């Protein structure tokens, strides 16, 4: 499907999630179904401008993952310009700007979600990035800072900015992740005024919630984050429902989890065998495998106890022994 200037296999997008949607994670999720677009989580422009070397391991073989977007977060315009220059040598599809991160650090640095309350700054930033970048530019926002946005002001800003695609997480920066704060109304009203495609995001956890989100807001595509952690087949479940009306209930069991973890380990091992980078080593494998094993161990009897047990593990050797014991 066409999404702005992008040509994607479908309208499903894996959300950027720091320390979650790493290279192995993105490859893992794509094992179970086609995903139109995956996202590299936020990279700090200040850090890139100071030492671009670290990009080498973050963006290793990024071209194999296309279509893929890379997200930048920052406020200093010069650091943005430098970061875009450094990114030029990488082959990716879309440059995304973070205007939704709610962390105290981001707000203090006047970046991420802060931009939702400083639209002048956001406007200036977008214009500079669009002019500088050779790649299409997208933006990820929330429905407002503390209160819902002024739809007219934001839609005009977006329509005139030159960006290709907008993603909206359907809650304000200040509301964080509380369920009741999902605001599909603002998403729907914004969609009516936009001249570029809109990607909807927030609390899509089942095929039914995906359908409700799309039917109500009329967004062009949707992005899923947290539900993929432990249910890597969510996009397939949604696809089946949206195309055939078939509901595949997600029912976890140890056999399935064992298979998932084996696939994940294979993906990491393949990457490790290719990369000679001091950051990508056994410690990397341990961290990746541990946190994904914990996320995957859910939805069956005793799973909470097993997750607690896994969270205390300190080495790869111990982790492997523990998993062996669990699966036996
Ligand atoms: C652990 C974690 C890390 C995240 N990191 C980013 C990030 O780097 N950039 C970003 O735009 N959003 C980030 N987000 C927000 C997600 O992209 C997404 O907007 C949010 O989780 C809501 O979608 P969901 O309900 O499907 O999870 C993060 C969320 C989580 C839970």
C-alpha cells in the first residue's frame, strides 16, 4: 500500500520502543508475518553529534531490514543537522522525529513530548529537518501536552511542514499510559483535517481493538508497541481478523514459548557471527535473551513465578540452564 511516499506491503507498523525494538527484536517480529514498516527507537541527536561511532552497532545492516524508519530525538538544531549528515551513509526509508516522549529528561531538555507545548519550536525543527534530509520525514506526536491539542493549529502546522507521514499516540504527553486516557476523538478529528496519511497508535492489543481503532478514527495505518512484547504474532492475528473475519485467540503455552525463544536465540547468534563490534557480544546476547524470555513467559499457570525467577538471573549460562529446567 502507498503511505505518503512510501510503498509498504501492508498498513501494520512496529512501534519504536527503546531497549525493546532492537535489531534482533525487529527481525523476530517479522518472522511471523509481514510488517509494513519497523522502527529504530529514538537516537539522541546530541549523542550522535558528539560521537557518531555508536551508530555503527545500532544501525548494523539496517538495509536488510527495509522498509525501516529511524527516529531522532533532540532540540538543538545544529545537532539535528549533524545527525542527519551522519545518517546519510545508511540506507533506510524514513526519518522520524520524536515529539511524544514523556520522560522527565526529555521535557527538561525541551525535546520529545515538550514539543507538543511549543509548536513554534516544533515547526522550526520540522522545516529544518525536511530541508536537510534526503529521506522523507515523519513525525510521532501525542494528542496534546496536558490537554487535547488545538486541532486546527496542529493540522495546519503538519499540512504545511513538508513531512510525509504522521503517527499519533492517542493520549497526551502528561497522561502517560493510563488506560482511561486514550483519546480517539482527537485522532479522528485530526485525521479529518490532514492532507498526509495518519498512523494511529495506543493500546491496540487484540484484533478487535485494532478494528475499533480504525473504524472509529479512519486512520490509514496503525502501529503497535507493547502487545508485541510476549505476543510476536499480534499482527498476524489482526491481519486474519481484518481480512477474513477469523479470530485466532492467542493462547500461550510452554511449547510455543520454547519455540519463540529458540528462534530469538538463532537470530541473535546469526547477528553475533556477522558483527565484530565490542558492543555486540555475549553480554548483548544475555540481555536480549533474558528480557525477551521474561516477556514471552506469560499467560499460563505459574508464569508470574517463573518471570520473577528469570529476572534474578545474572549470566547467560545460568539463563540457559534455567530455561532448560523450565521446559523439561
Ligand atoms: C519501553 C518503551 C519504550 C518506548 N520508546 C519509544 C521511542 O524510542 N520512541 C517513541 O516514539 N516512542 C517510544 N515508546 C512509545 C511507543 O512507541 C508507543 O507509542 C506506545 O507504547 C503506545 O503504543 P502501545 O499501546 O501499542 O504500546 C516507547 C514505549 C515503551 C513501552
